[in-house]
């Protein structure tokens, strides 16, 4: 009997499994689901990190421009006659 046939025969008799066999099967299901969740979590964290870096790169120019405008505005205020 090949491995595939043994597996199929075992699945057909799931109702005949005793408690330790059911626990072991359930344990494998939990391990598989946990592994899938871990891979999904790591993937999502990487995607979130890349988006955060992209936002940082895109907004850095705006921040620098705003600082330049602020300095220019401060320079204009110091030249106005009302501050004398």
C-alpha cells in the first residue's frame, strides 16, 4: 500500500480515530495555521515598513521647503519697520 493510499484510508476512518490521534491531527492543523499566520504577519510588517519609509522620503522635501519658507519669513519680519 502506498503512502497516498494509507493517507486516504486514514482520512476515511477519521471517526474511528481515538483521542490521541485526533489530538495529534489537530496539533498539525494548529501548527499549519500558526505558520501561515506568522508568514502573513511578517509580510504585512515588511509592507508597513516600506510604506512608512516611502512617506518619510516623500515628506522630507516638504519639510525642508517649509523650513526654508519659515526662515525666509523670519528674515522678512526682522526687516520690517514695526519691529524696531
